[in-house]
C-alpha cells in the first residue's frame, strides 16, 4: 500500500504570494492532519480534516486554510506569504478519528524569499 | 492542555552503547504517547506507541519505551546504538483520549541523536 504523498516536495515563493500544498493520504484513510515544522517553533499542529470537514484547528492566523475532498485528498493554502512561513509542512493520515496512529508524508519544504 | 517535554536537545553516544532519550508528559487523562523518528529531509516515522495496553512497549529497529505513570515519563531506549540510528527523535501525545477526541498530536522539541564510532 502506498504511503502518504505530498506535492510538491520543494517550493520557493516570494513574500506576498500565496501557495497551495497537496496531500494524498494512504488509500482508505479518511482523516488528514497538517503540521508545520520550523527550527524555532518545532512541530505545530495546523488542522485536521475528516469527511471533508475541519475538525480541529491549531493556533495559526487565518492566512492558513485547508480543505478536504470527497476522495480524502487534502490541500492547504497559505495566503500573503511571510518570511516566517518558511517551513517543512507535513501531512499525516489516519483511518479515521477513532484511530490514534498517524502516518506522515515526506513533507513539502516551502521557502519564502 | 496536554504537553510533552524532552530533556536534552542533543544526545551523543558511542556505537554499541545504550541509547536513552527522555520524555515526560503532562495530561489530564490517561495519555496516548508516541515516539517518532525523523531522518534528514524526510517525514516522521512512527517508532512505537503507548495506548495503555502494556507499560513496556517495543517498537521498530530495536527501540522500546516504558510508561511510568508515577514519574509521568515515557523514555525511549535501545540497548546498543548503531550508526544508522543517528536522527532526530520526537515524543508526542495525542488528543485521542480527550473528550471530543481527534488526532491532534502535540510534540516535544525533539532530541538529535548522534552516534559516534
């Protein structure tokens, strides 16, 4: 069974632009969570989606948003990029909200210049 | 709110020596605890998990962790370090046991393990 895939793997954007990152969960998994990893703040929870609905949200500004499609694939969007948004963005999938195990993708490395 | 604290941002051991990475948790309910490993330029790989079934948990690559409620600890150990163990290790607690549940993980700050010849 294929693992969690994230596209693109690397991305360079300019301040003020917006970006969309994509995550395809493991086949059959319906819950998708997103995390931001930076050297300064470590790993921080962004949001969790299940059945196309956002179920939980971390402490991030409204510039960070996401969605989930009927096939469980998820996207996250960051608008008006700031230098501090440079990070590794990790997606994790789980069969459902009653399954505590999460499986992570390789991440998307976003660099904002 | 749940949290985990990892003592020691960097740990260095000799190849063949014992690996001990420390994690203490804070939780108002019986916790669901995890250890993940991250190799350079990669995502997180689950090493092992504690879900109240057994206090000594065995994971992949020879790692194990012991849940000690009295010490609120979940330290990760490996009897004999190998060069391939060099990576960053993260302890995490899940919201799974909380009312409302969910899959949110709260991570510690990580411990970089260096293995020397």
